[in-house]
């Protein structure tokens, strides 16, 4: 445990493991907030820093009603990634704002940022500057590419990072062009990687007594998703796009099913996924389908033969799944020992009985919105439970942080607010496009 953590009480067996660790979150949008979300879940005190004139761009996304009094506080997207954090809105482009953040950094264990390489230094808050006042600080940067040349100057967001990692080249259907994944996986993968880097750096600091600067490249992490293709290339094998199919399992894919309300499969946009990896599972599949005679068909005696006849098999399976809901089909196959699952929609995930029963989805109250369902911590420590709080409203904890963490007087806080250095609502100059481009 760090000396700073010890001064703040530290953690004991009945507390989350990062109790007493303070994290200064200078990040925006997804990768950085996703990293610090996990650190908050582990018990760290996370202070999210925004500016009255530079909000986290996610505050302006997924707003259900743009006519509400404070739309910048009503983004469910923002609430999912920033719950259980404290909010400070301070203009770090001003001398007073930089001084506030520097003083907070002097008493923090970790700083997380995902600005474009070089921005944090131009703001006067680079690692060397902060290390001068806090040698034990751990600073984690989450660039799309790298802080080193030649990629240092390349702006990046999730969609184009995906292409540069090679992962998009492998995504798509046989004979078709590359396809982007449905979401930009670089952000959440980098968020998890960043959180893991913080944990390892805290362990290393116990031995060395000093902090360090860490770079977690989204591109580097995403390349790990195609490790088999990279290895295969070295052995002379060229990976091909294959859609939902597998080179090792057959049949495998997603198949149409009845809607939960009985809508015919052709119109329901409802699907069940299955994967058959052995002859025994093939026998179980055709028996469950009520087609045991398919097991004796000489055209499909083994996996290689079933791979070659995949289109015919898909036709047979679709005819069966189209008579059932995705849940019914999946449950029948699961009972028979075949890997299968319904393809859940976001609405079905929200109402999923399993996730609700084990408390992963919880209703959380919000000051200006109706209660919403948010995800609980990914990790469950036996005997510990984490209470969920809504994400901070803009500048919600200005007073608490400046008074209790930095010892500023009420008069000084009022002066800062009057000067526009801190605030609880966007200033007229607020730009809705974040400059944090990675």
C-alpha cells in the first residue's frame, strides 16, 4: 500500500482492494473513463476532471430529451462509464485551473489521460511536471497509436484504429470486403488494459517506492485479438474472412427464429447461435431437431465433410430454428450438450433475469433523470458489495474537492467560480466536440 493510501486510511479485509488510492481522471469519452470505472469499482477514489468550457463529449450523446433543463447531465451513456466517480469542472487552460489540478495530482496515486500525444504536456500537466511534485505518481496514457514517432502525430479514434490493428481485415463474409466491428473495440480493450497497468504499477511501486509513466496503445492491444492470424502468417497460412463460420467447427452460425411475440422468423430479426465442435454434438443436434436420419447421411460423416456442405446444413437448421423462439431453441440444444445461445438485443440484456438475479444490473437513482439500470462491478469479491452512485453532474463535487482535498476557503472557491475557472454548467464557449482526439 502506498504511503498516500496509508495516510488516507488504507484498506483492510472488509474493504475493496483499492480503498485509499486516489485517481485523477483527466480522460474523456470511452477508453480512459472505462479504465477509471474499473478502478472505482475496485474501491479507488476517482476524481473526474472536466472543464466548464470543455465537457466530456459523451455528455452530449444518448440524451433522451434535449429539452430538459440540464441536458449535459442526462446522458445515460455518460452515466454508465462514470458512475461512482466524483466530478470537478475546472478550466485547466487557466493558471488557477492548472494549479488546482497540479495540487490534486500531488496528492494522487494515479493519473489517467487519453489526450492526443503531446496535449497533456502543452497543458502544463505532463509526467515530468507532476513527478516533480509527486515522485510516486503513476501516469497512464491511452493513445490510439503511440506517443512515439512516426505515429505520435496521427489522430485516432476507435473506427480507424480497428483498421490499423488488422482486426477489420479479418472481419466480414467470405468473398466480401473487410467490415468494421459493430463497436470500436479499441476503447474498452484499452480501458481494461489501462486498469491492469495501474494495478501492476501499484505493485511495482511497493518495491521501488516511485511511480512511473505508462503508455497503453489501443493498436497494440487490438493486435492481440488476431494473434492466431499473425502466427499463421508466419507459418505460411493466409487467414480468410469467414463471417460466422469456423475453420474447425461445423455447423456453426446464427439462425433465424420466431420472435418472442410469435412474429414469423422471416420478419422477427430474432436469432439463435450454435456451434458444433464434435461428431457427438452433431448427433445431439440432429436428434434435437427431430431429424436423426441426418446423422446417417453419407454426405456429412465428419467435420471436414460438414464444412464443405455448410450451406445445405444451414438450410436444414434454419428450417427447424424458424419454428421456435431463440430462447426455446437454445435451451433445447443446451440440454442436449450443444453450445447454443439466443442472440440477445440490448432490450433483452436490460431485462435479462440472470443478470438481474445476480445483481449485475441495478437500478440507480439520479438527481435529474428517472432511475436507470447500470452495470455493477465486473468482479465480485466474496463478502464485499459496491453501492452504485450515478455519475457526477457537471462540477457536482467542486466544493467538496476544493474544500476537503485542497483546503481552499469558501471565499477563494467563490472567486474561482466568479472568474469562470470552475463551474457547474457549461460556459457559452463550450465546444461539443472534444479535443481529446487520441
